[in-house]
């Protein structure tokens, strides 16, 4: 691999990491919003704590992964609509 190719790969990785950090910040802001009479995170952590109290670690781990993935998919769906892409 040439030096230029290595620089290109590094630039692509940095762009992907930057996009991931941007989505994570947006997720955190969304997760902390008031929705109805409670914050989203309150409802989520209440369910999470119930699973944790039952020592259901698979469920707790899956819940966090599902929440972040759902947010990212929604983000990308909205982004593609804004950019006029069809997927």
C-alpha cells in the first residue's frame, strides 16, 4: 500500500469516526428530552432496572444496543430523505 493510499484510508476512518461521534451526541440529546410526562431515559432505565433486578443481563445489554441502533437507523433514514437518496 502506498503512502497516499494509507493517508486516504486514514482520512476515511476519521470521517467515519467523526460521523459516529456526531450521531452519538445527537442520540444523547434525544435520549435526554422530555416526552409526555417523563424523560425518555427515565422510562428506558425503569425497564432496564426491572430486567437487571431479575439478573437478566442479556436483556439489559440488548436493550442498550437496540436503543442506539434504532436511533442510528432513524438518523440515516432521515438523512437519506433530506439528501434525496432512496434506499
